[in-house]
């Protein structure tokens, strides 16, 4: 997946944190930290000690998991070189 869309990359995340999950007051950085190695959205919420409520943020959290996975794989490739 390319680095476009809502999360252009965790590394390039803005200095000012942004709320992604309004229901649980979870910010992008909190969710990004919980997304590393997460298999699904439920796992990210579990790591944050919360449960999804309205569900509007779920696609964004799923995208964040993909973004962190891409970045983690990129870091692993660089480390192997
Ligand atoms: S905005 Fe995340 S559950 Fe409602």
C-alpha cells in the first residue's frame, strides 16, 4: 500500500496529535503505538484498554495497522541489508 490517505506514514505524523477515535478520546499517536504488530482493529483497542463504540474510526485504525506494518517491514528490510 502506498503512503497516501489518512495516514501518510506514522514516521511523518504531525507534531500536533489528532483524535482518531472520538468515542474513546484516542489520538493518532496512541493508536499508532498500539498498532505495531497488531493483527486487527480489536487488538489495537484491547492494547489501548478500550472498546470500539460507534465504529466510525475502524477503517482509519485498520489503515493505521497497514501503515505501521509497511513501515515495520521497511525497517526490517533496511536492517537486513
Ligand atoms: S470514533 Fe472510535 S468508536 Fe466511535
